[in-house]
C-alpha cells in the first residue's frame, strides 16, 4: 500500500469519543497524577495497544496494523483531552510546562522509505498532579456521573448537570441548585413517562403529560406506580428497590425546597451556602442513577 493511501486510511479510522475521554478521566484520577506521557503509555498498555516505531507497507496484515494504530492514536488523544478537561474543572493541576505529542512512524515499501505524514498532534502538560486536600463533589461531569449509564442519559439532563457543576465550581450556589433541580425534575419526568408506558398506567401517563401538574405530583405518582405489584417486578428487572425510589423522592423534595428560594415569596433570599449545595450534589449521582436505571429497563 502506498504511503499516501496508508495515511488516508489511518486518519479516516481515528475517532476521539466522549466514552473514551470519560474512561481516560477515570484512569487519570485513579493514578493520582505523574508524567502525562507515561500515563498515556500505561493506559494503552493496559488495553493491549501500542504505537510501533515502523510499519511494513507490504505486510499481509497491514489493514489490521493500521486499524490497531488508529485505535491507539485515538485513545492517546482521548487521554490528553481528558487531562485538559480535568484541569479546566479544577480536578488536576499542571505541574510542569506543556509538551507536544506529534507521532512519527517509519513506513517502508519496496519503492518508498520514509515516514507517514500525519496531520495530528496535541499539546499536553508534561506532569500533572491532584490538588491537595480535595474533599468536594467532582465538578467534571464525566467523573461526577460515574456509575450512571451516560449512553442512555438524556443529553438535556447531562447539560443541566454540567451547568450545575460549573456554577458550583465558581461559587454560584443558588444557580447550581436551580440547575440540579432542573436535572432532577427532568429525570423524574423521563422515568415517569417510561414507567407509565411500560406498565400501561393511564393515570401516571396523564399526570406526566399534564403541563400544569407539579413536579411533586409527578414524583409521587411515579413512586406509587412503582410500589404496585407490576412496578416492583420492573424494579427487580432494573436492579433497584422501592426504598431507593423513596430515598430519591426525599432528596428531590429537599432539593426543590432549596430551589424555591428563587421565588421571592418563599424565602425572600437567594442565599445558598457551599456545604448545603455540595451535600445535595454529592447525593445526586446515586438518586439520578436510580431513576435512569429504571427508565432504561422500561
């Protein structure tokens, strides 16, 4: 295969996905930091991938070699992207100046000896470390949502959570509470609608689809439907229990009360403190995960 064709095939097979970035973030935080290049090498090694120094353009398994190389390049770029996103979220500190990754691969055929000219590269901090004495909710959405199947989570819910975390990181606690409440209400609505359809529950369906129905009513009717015989079967299929649904209901009620301070007649104050908001945030993955697991099982 000619060098130009191999380059085109390699670059066309590369994809940096949100799933790989999220996995990279988890790997980085578990590692605790260190030299970024070494972390990237170790991450690829754990996934049985490597970047060769040279490629034989006449090899019969060349398509497989290029496919594996594209995957290795993609994962390395995903890790670098994960590093920068964690730095932006305050979860990592760049401890040394940036370097640049620019792959150079020798490529040899009977008529050509040289390197693949690849239009990829990425800057990265040479060393990273965790902030000292970190004991708060992670404000990076991918890390915050670990344990929830984000492939099925509605993108609007994920966006509300990302905005809540962004506000919390900046000390904007009431806006953080408001956006977290929006994510909770959306999760209950999506879950309730799926449960109503799965169980053919006309009453719940009517409540969920009523634009004038309060979120308190939607939460209550969803919990009641799941507490019936067919609802408990659905809970078992989802790996959940009615007690966890009740806990999510209590958390949502507390969150809603804090959010209602936005209404002047309720509290006449927009004050929300760090610890209270942090506590609500830290409980969110557990309760939102319960609702999403039920919705996904419908």
